C-alpha cells in the first residue's frame, strides 16, 4: 500500500519550489535590461507644490463684501484636498459672496417690512383711540410741530423716520402743546424765540406747569 503521508509531503515540497521559481522569473523579468531602454530605474515621485490661492481681485470686484484673512485661511483649509486651482477657488468665493449678500438683503428687507407694519399698526391704533377727535387733534399737532421745528430743525423728519409720529403718546403730547400755542400765539407770532429766551418768557400767557 502506497504511503499517503510521504506523497503529500512530496507534493507540497514541489509546489513550494514552483512558486519560488515563478518569483525568481518575475524578478528577473522586471529588472531585465532592454536593448533601447537600458536598465530600468525607478524614478522617485516628486511631491506637488501646494497651490497658492489669491482672492483679492475677486473680493475687490464685489461691492460691500468682506473676506478677512482668517476667513480666507479657513476656506483654503476646506478646499486644499479637492485639487481645485486658483480660478476654481475664486469662482466658489464669488458665488458664496453673492449668495450671502442675497441672504443679508432678504433679511434686511424682512426687518424693514416688519418695522413698517408695526408703525402702520401704531397709526391705526391711534386713529381708533382718538375717534371723532382725530382731525382736530392732528390739527393741533401740526401747529405744535411747526413751532417746534423752528427751534429743532429736523423734528418732522425724526418723527417720520422713527415712526414716533404714529405713537398715540407722541400725538397726545404734541396736541397738548398745540392747545397752549393756539390760545397763546406768543410775542411776535410766527417768529422764532430770541436766543437765550425761555418758553415761559416767550409765551407769557401760558402756564407751563400744566405741561409737567
């Protein structure tokens, strides 16, 4: 009977020898010289130089857009492994700036619209509270604003820009002043008070303690 153990061992030994021979042939083939190429040499791969990104020109062409050095460095850190060239990186910066500007404008418009609505609501509430007295009270306010504007130029503009001209508290305050001015036009009606003159001296018939 044939020894199976010895046969198996011989087969393994032969198989190992074949593998070693194949490796030697492969190594000889890889290192073999050619008639034209000579001895093959492995050339070391050179590391690519890092791309220098410059966003100054793109940023200067965009109105009301700021891109600090810190923001620039963070952006470069994000894109450095993407293989983008300087032109591609600048295209992203331009798009991001325009997109951000659009978001900021939309937010600002929303705030302005909300503010305008609030001021309009003040006016509607004042009309409702004053009721039938609205026209007469507004007339008194007009008289007061006209006189105050002589001493405080720009008061009318301030009332409009801040929306205070629609506040019921401001309307009542100016109407109260208008009542005093209506009953006491002052010395030299229509003329501004002299420099250094107090309201008490100018409007000598008015009890200003009632305004306090």
